C-alpha cells in the first residue's frame, strides 16, 4: 500500500502530465513552510502568486489540492514540486503533530473519545423505587 514513506518519483510522475512534471523541477527552490502532519503535506509555493498546496495519501491513494487555477488533468506543477521535494528531501519538512484528521488504524478510522460525563440523578428511576 502506498504511504508517504514508500512514495517514489514514479508515483508522482504517474499523477501529473509530462509538462507539469517538467515544470515542477524549478519550483523545488520556491517551496516554503513545508510541513508534514500525519499523512498530509502542506507547503507554500511561490509562482506568479503564492499558492497553498495540500497533498497526501488516504487509503493508499495519492491526492493533491492547490490554490492555483490549474484544471487540465492530473496534479499541477506546484503539487508535483511539493511531492518531489518530499521524495528527495523528506527531512526538509517540519513535522507537526496530527491534530486535524483522525488517526487511522489500517483501513479503520479511529476517533479518540473521552469518558462520558456522569452525574448522580436527582431521584432514583421509577423501576428501582417499586418494591416487590
């Protein structure tokens, strides 16, 4: 199963057009605020504007979102650049604690819950009050 740890350049190449893959290379130097949070990567990529990129892997599938207007199939060059930087230099990403997304256990979503609040009732339930 694909994870951030097993991600390779060929996986990135399979999700972008040839043009976007080639254009991604110069953008590696324009990546700022690169972070990893669980199975998600975020970064700011400077282009004609500063674009916010989010990408990651859910259920073994690679996904990406970018604030750029690219809409021609596959991931944009900004997303490709962030993924390539991760593959080549994972240590350049700041590691943040995962707080926004629930933890996954295999394919099962694990949602942490606290103890239920308890309160002593004001009076006993009727079924306890009845004597036999």
